[in-house]
C-alpha cells in the first residue's frame, strides 16, 4: 500500500497497547521472504549505508567502502528506464518478472550495457538480454558443494531470526557447475586490486572462514558462529524488543507512531475506481508457478482470473465467467491494460478486486510504491474495468 508502513506502525501500536511485545508467543512475526532475503540484510548487504558497519569493514579489510546511498528496487527500475543504470548483476531471482511495469521494463532492459545472471534455473529474466549478457549457472542449495577443504555447509536465517545450517546431498546436475560464492569471488579477483586482507581463495575453499569473518564484524550476534551453527535447531539472533529493551530510542521507551490518514491506499475513492490487490496461489513460490490449481480459492485450470465481490459483479452488469479487462488509473497518464480476465465471484470487500501476481505486474506503475519504504504498492492499485 502507498501507506503500508503506517499499517505496520498501527499493528505494532496495537500490540504495544496490549502488552504483546516481549510476551512469549504473542508478538509480531514479520515474514520477510526466504532465507537469503533475511540473512543478507543481517550481515550488512543493504543499499542504505547507515545499516552497514562501514567503519568496522574499513578497519577489517583495509579499504574505504562506498558511503553513497545505493538503489532499491524502485530506484533501480527508474534508473534503467532513464538509461542511468548501465549494469545489473543478479544473485538468483527473476527480477524482470517480479518488478512492476513489466511492459515498460522489458524493452528498457535491452538498454543495459551489461546483464549478469547467476542462477540455478532458467527464468524469464534470462530471455531478455542486455547489450552484453552472461548467464552463469551455479550449484543449488540441495546439491553437494565440495570445495578444497571438503563438503561445505552454508547458513540461512528463517523468519523467526533463527540461524540454521544447510547442506546439499544431491549429486550436482553438471560437473562444470560452480558454487555461487566461487563465481562472486572470481568476479572480485578479476575486478579489484590485490588486497592481502581479502583472501577470496581461502573463503571459497572453506565457508567456515566466511562465517569467522562475519563473527568478527558482528560479534554480538555471531560469536562462535561455526560452533553454534552445529546446535540442533540452530541458534537465535537476539532481538531487543523481545526483551523489552528500548534503550535504542531517544526516550528509552517504546515509540508509538500516529497515522497521517485512515486509508493506506494513497488515493481517494471515485466512481468506477477499484482497488486491485495482486495475489499468489498455493502452487507458486515467488514468481515460479508450479500449477493451475489454487485450492485456497477453488480456482482450477487458469490464472486469468478477476476476483470480485458478488454485489460488484451485479453492479457492473456482469456474471461469473464473463471476460473483462483492467486499466490502471495512474497520474502519469501512461496506458497500462490487461485483458481476458474471467470474472470470479469471491468474498472480497466491495470496491476491491484481486488478480494473480506476477501476471498483473503490468498494471502496477513503478511510481506506485509505499512512501516510506519504496516497496512497490501492489496491494492497492487504482484500476478501472474494461467491459468491452
């Protein structure tokens, strides 16, 4: 939502009022995606320099890290559209399929001078090249990863902030596959000047040395990293709110946030204007669709569906199974349409409609994002029905 951050604030306000924060089993559990999404933030991979211990890294590795703000997803998309972003390196993912404004972004991708895709499986992004494109297949997490020191173990962080070990036990699909860490290290060795404090070869030979380096950077969370990783069930990364420790705030107390409005959509209601929320089915993971059986919503055989309130269906003179389209009502004046959607009666609030992600990303403008976090606002997109 455009004001989705305030939604989160209000949920946390309620939990604070009820005394839920710090009560076992009663607080919030933010679901932030799979283990790479959560774990990479924990160890300082961020576009925001204030979230990274830059001074500590500078001391550890004898270099001056960049301190300029990087680009988030929306800013990267805007830069590609303008031609300001000239290179893109992806560690997994299906960026072009996951982002908004698909019909604008795919043609703009061809303007990149360099596109590098490090991935375990082919996906849509790999079919849209830049001027120079490298597709670099790597080992998946379920495949055996054997390096100079022997079989390797990686770590991952789940949604409850517990760090787990992970190791593959399946024969690699090709003897020529490299580990993701090896590919990144070889790029670094070919690009950066020699630095005796950066031993890329040692890190790729033994991942335990990477964890030792993480422990040196973050001793509070990752002390004795390798030993604690062997603990059955993993180990918990401490969260101060769980202990009701709010000393990091200016007041030393928990902070309430007041909303600026009572609607999170960011646009006013108007005749014929609907609020589109994009949805996933039970048989998909992120952008990967495994089937056409959405058991949660009783949809079978197709994803070209528009979920509508039964009263809205009657209001617009429609019936179940009718084919309609959607057009985005965006202030930038650009045409964004999707047709051939089948009306499906569903228990959804009046004035709201639902359709599947990532197919409906074509309707989400790049400029339609949460104002404070710049996350694409794909849960409240202003659209109108196309009835003919």
